[in-house]
């Protein structure tokens, strides 16, 4: 096992929110334990009804349980951060992200040699069974070239400057706390909001392309609609922060053109499905921007996170 830089830090914690993770567990845990010691892992479980907690404890992981009704993407992750005041680096993962090799965490942590790096995220690869639409989303958002972004990057990248994913990310705890930690009242996108705050505070956000994990989703049109409704809600509610980095429209157009070209070359029969999904995303996003005008019951029906509206 090559742990290398991983143990040059005085304290490292890997925090994984879970909900019925047993199906994903074998691949997830075998890959994780190539990179980290069991005592460095905290599982934050939201009342799983399968044997997730039993499996986690059997591996020697610490487990902290939260009520499913109280789970919040930002608040729950911040609660976990507060549990480790002596930690230097906090790594966040999701239960369906499988580290690609034994050096994945070492490569992610290497960027923190620069004291100005406040957060980092790794490259997400499509799962082996992923279809062309699913695979393109990963290749588009997670290219092979590493990058370190500062506030100056917004002139070139716009809103892409604050792109990050807590499915496989790490934060310098002192920097995270300096900017107020994760937002506790965001429907999701707590990682993006925090990245924006870090850049505005003078820190850098690193994309560590050599740190790789398999993580992708095959969403239905309805799921895409609901997901983008929530993105619209996020952008409307956090308009002050997002206004510092520009609108998402240009990036969306670039994604669609890239997707159509990718599918034309690899699986042209998927183009109609991709266009339908694009329409669902656009409609969901536009409705999300109008969220203040809807009743709570309508918001719950439109959202991928209905529990947020209770």
C-alpha cells in the first residue's frame, strides 16, 4: 500500500453520508480501505433500513446517526466537520463513489501542499456500465487536465470557476471554517456555495485530475427535471453569490453542443433522448427560478429533495 503524503497531515477525516448503502458497499469499502485507515472514516447515516450501519461498524468505522427528516446536504456535512476540531483536512465522499486506485486520496491531498488551496475535488469517471449520455456528462465536467482556480479564474471560466463536487472532495478545515462552513439552509449545492465563498475569501480551489473515482448517474427525464428544478432554486436563493461569477446559460449551451457531437460520433440513436432530457432540464431550471411563487406542496412535487420543503 502506498499511502505517501496521506499521513503527512496531523489529522485526516473521511466523512461519508449514507442512506441504505448496502448495495454499493462492497465496491465502495474495498476501494476506500486501500487509501485510508478505518479509524479515519466517519459514516453519517440517515436511518438506513438495510444493514449499512452493521457493515460500517464491522469495518471499524465510526458511525453517527441522524434522523432522515433532519438530513441537510450542507448542515449535516457541517455537523460532521464540527465533530473534528483538530482535523487538518476533511475528505467528503458519497456512498456510490468508488475510488479508482490506491493513490486516489494521496493524489487528492497533494494539492494542499499549496497553503492557499482551500478545497479540492477529484476526477469522476463514468461507471463501467454507463451509457453514452451518462459517460459524456462525466467527461465534459471532469476532464483529464488538472487545474487550480483563483478568483481571477472567473474572468475566463465564469460560473465554472466554482464547480466542485462533494462526491469526492477535500477541504482544509481552517479555510472551511473561516468562510462560515457549509451553508445549513441550501437545498443542495453546498459544495458550490462553499467554493464560491473560498474564492471570494482569497483561497484557491483545485481540480486534481489524477485523483480518480468512479461515480455517475443514469437519471430519467423526470429525475433530470427535478434535479434542475433544485438547481434553479439554488441559483435564485443564492443569487448574490452566483452573481459574482456570471450566469449558467453559456455553460449549458456548451454542454448541449458537446453532448450532441459526442453522441453523433458514438451513439446517434441516443440524440432524441438527449434532446428530451435537455428540454426537461431547462423547464425544471426555469421553474426553480420561480420557486418563491409556488406553494410548499407544489415545491415538494417538483423537487428531487422534497424533505427540504417540510
